[in-house]
């Protein structure tokens, strides 16, 4: 005669264990759909790469349970975990079509650099989305990693990269500005040569 097993205790145990798991942005990053806008998609890719570059440190901590207490299976440096989740959170915000601006600056010199980045982004991100995203990711990597002592070397590498990607983006922004100015001048010249065409379009 087959024995019947009461599944209710197992269900209760599963619910109890599930309640002990706090999912983090790094966990959620595995389930989201990347944005479709070219700039946001490129920025999402960069942030997701940075978030995952630390390994599993930012993911929710699972535990093994004995009769007396919860025994953690892994230990992490809390600040590095926070850093990984900060990048993951930025990536997830992009999937919700939220504006993710470059990290704030802390002094006059970096404030000027951030202003340069912001101006170049406004002009060039729609035309050069990948380069724009890389410049913003390099900036954020530099500024965020700098807050964690163990990531000082990584922060410096991001700074070095930013000193290349920012001037490149600014040069591209100059091209976009020049092309726009040229088109505007051509339109103005055409309007002056044929004012009746402009009047007809205004009356329609």
C-alpha cells in the first residue's frame, strides 16, 4: 500500500524560505527587457556590464538553515555589493524609460568636466548613441568606483578612458552642430530666395 505524503509542511517551508530572500537590483537585472532607444540601449549595456563585473557580490544572499540559526553561504564586501547594485539600478531605470543623468561632481574641476559631458550628450547622443553612452558610463564608473577604496585602480582606469571618450564625443557634437548650422543656413537662404513659397506654406 503506497504511503500518502502530506505536502502542506513542504509548502509552508518553501514560503518561509522565500520570505528570507531579498532580491536586489542585480538579481532583477536578469529579468528585464533592454530599452529600444539606441542611446538608452547602449547605456543599458554598459551599466549591465559594470554591474556584473564584480561577480555575484551584489546578488541576494541565500542561506542554509540548521536547527538553531541561519548560516550564510557567502560573504561579501558590502560597499562593493552596493556599487554593483548601483549600476544595476541605473540599467533597470533605463528599461522604465526614466532619465538617468551622469553622476554629480564633487569639485570645480570635475564639475566642469561633467558640464562638458552634459552639453555633448544633448547634442550628440541621438546621432552617436554608442559613443555617448560610453562617455557617460566611463564618467559614472570613475565617480562611483572612486567612493570604494578597493576600487581605486578601477576608478583610475575609467578616468583614463573618460579622458579619451569625452573629447571624442565633443568632436562628434561639433560635427552635429556644424551640420545643423549648415542646414539652417540653407533653409534661410532658400526662404529668402523664394519668400512666396514660405507664405504659401504658412497659409495652408
